[in-house]
C-alpha cells in the first residue's frame, strides 16, 4: 500500500471519527431538547387536571375535561389503587382497558418514563393523587412520541448522508493534495534510481515549491548530499589517478635501473643511489597517505603540550642549513620567545615541510628567510623564499592532494604539490591555526603560519 493511500485512509478515518462523534452529540442534544419539550407540554396539563379533579361520595375520582386544554397527542387515565380505570381522555387504541404504565400504579412520587414496543412509543407522566395523606388513585398522562421518532430518524438520515459525503469529499481532497505534495518524493525516488542505473551523481532534484517547508528542506538536504557525494567521488577518482601517477615514476626508475644492472651483470653505484632515492620517495608517499587516512578517520591523536616555538624553529633552521648546502642560503631573522599549545613533533613536521619545499623550488643562489613574532594573541611564523613563485590560478589549490599545476615553480614542467602541504594544513588547523600563502611569479612565495599562544 502506497504512502499516499495510507495517509488518505488515515485522514479520511480521522475525519469520519470526528464527524461521527459530532453527529452523535448533535443527535443526543436534539433528543434531549425534544424530550424536554414533551415534558414541558405534560407539566401544565398535569396542573390543569389537578385543579379540575373531584372525588364523589363513592371515592371515585372525576375530572372535568371541558375546562382542560389537551393537545391532539395527549392522553389521560386515572387508575384506582386496586387497578380500576376511573376516568380517561382520548382514544388510544392500544390502551383501551389497560394502564399506560402498569409498573407505576403504586408510586409515591411523580415519575416520567419512556415506553416503547414495536407498535407504539409514548412518554408517560405518572402522578399519585392523595386525599388526607393517602394515595387514592394514580394519574397517568401520556404523549405519543411518533413525531419525536420521526424527527430523530430524519435527523439521523441527514447526519448519515452528511457523514458519507464529508468523508468521501475529504478523502478526495486529501488524495489530490497529497498527490501534489508528494511529487518531490517521487522525484527523489526517480533521481535515486537514475543515479543507481547510470552512476551519475551530477543529477539534482527539481523543486519549485517553497524552500522553507518540510519538503523543500528535504529536497535541499538531498541535493546537498548529492553535491557532497559528487565532490567526494570526483576527489576520490582524482586521488586514485594522482596516486597512480606519483607511484608510476619511482617504480619506472627502480625497474629501469634494475634492468640496467641485470644487463650489465654488475652493480652500478649510480643506479643503486637512484633506486635508494626512489624507494625513499615511495616510502614517504605511502607514509603520507597513511597519515592522511588516519587523520581523516580520527585515529591520529595529537600529544598536546606547551611548546617553545622559538627553540623549535631554531632546531629546524639548523637542520635545513645542512639540507640546503651551498645551493641556497637560509636566514633566521628576528625571533621572539613564544609558547604555544601543540604537538611538538607534528609542528616540526610542518616547518620542515615548508622549508624543504622552499629549498627545493628556490633556484641556486637564492635566499630563504625564517622569522617568528607575536601579533595580539597569536604566534606568526614566516617562511619566505626568492623562488619563481606560484601562479595566481594555482594558489587556491596548493593544499589539495596531488594538485597538478601546469605552470610550476620548477619553471615549465608539470608538477604536483603532493601530500606535504595537505598534511601541513591539516596539522595547523587541528592546532586551531591557519596557513596563509602569498606569491608573485618571478619574485617568490611567502607562507605564514598562525597559531594561538599558550594560555596556561
């Protein structure tokens, strides 16, 4: 059973229940009002009869009906305590020689009762008549309730017809309304099926209704999910392609050198050095991928302690001088004493990565400048080089994994920024900081690392 049909049946059932309760309440109210009207009719008749009652010498009750106004459906009987009919008014064919209410001939107080059989339905008021504090007879005044029954039956028919029409009408209205309201859900289903069949995450669900209702929010959330899935899927495909590309080069070099030594049937130190370098590159690449995988899965924990950032930068500076050798000059400019809350090893990894990149891309005879200062409540580390710079179109993407720039800092060769900057950016962000980059082609590149100061 479809959701549309279930909701329609639910609403129609609810509407039917509400109308049923209201109809029964209306019928009950009308019945009570009609009974009160009949009772109000019998009460003045009872008073008029009492005023016109006489008792003869034989103790028989006599009533002067000439002075009493009785309605066409009102009947009167007076019964003695021994069950003898003493007086009557009106010819009610079902009660010629029997009391209207046999069970009320020995009562001590006035009583109203409804008597109903297959042939008749009457309302009877029974009143004991007393003389000298003794009940000498019982007065019974009856009113025919056929009009009452007809009114109730007609009202019940009207209520039934209204109930049926209202339930059917509400069902049709709800069915049509739900059909219009659930169209976006059908579109979601069709879009999902099309995506499953065609593996096309670029599809979006069209929606032209208000965006701030439940359906609009659902469609918006679903489209956002599709957009994120498409971005993730595209990024994954690009990552696989880039990883394959990055692995192909060192593996080709290793295989080529191994084949060369096999043909030469001797060890070649230059080939062994090349194999060692490429194996180290592969090891760093795999290590970087594992590190990013742990970071994104939340399994990479940071050991946060107070870190003397000035001592850490000095340590990195000394190590990078050795790496730079005589090719480029590394300078340590002004440096403040700064403490931050962080993981010392990871922060050192960030600094080494930035300085090593600067050394790699700065041409021979160039300069690299390092500095550390505090600005307000943040520490700022500057790493500036005099290399070829990064093209403006590549700057927004340098922290993406394996982003490949057509114009590179190596001047002319297609290059990849690899994983180093992606890892560095992730580490800095987890320390509550950020990395900024400013570059001009032909002038150089400046990286600025911002970290919150140690708060104690």
